[in-house]
């Protein structure tokens, strides 16, 4: 489910943690959209 949400492109990063705060899974999108002005980013 997390991959589906992340792949839609709305999030820069998604992180799934356990109850102790440990990271189970993390996805980071490092793509930069150059056509958007810097003040909007």
C-alpha cells in the first residue's frame, strides 16, 4: 500500500515506523522538478 501511495508522486518521502520508533520502511523521492519556480518549492 505504501508503494502505491508513494508512486503517485504527491510525497517527497514516506516512512513506516514501529511502535518503538524504529524504521521499518522508508522511501525518498529525490527528483527535482526544474520547471517550478524556487519560491514555490
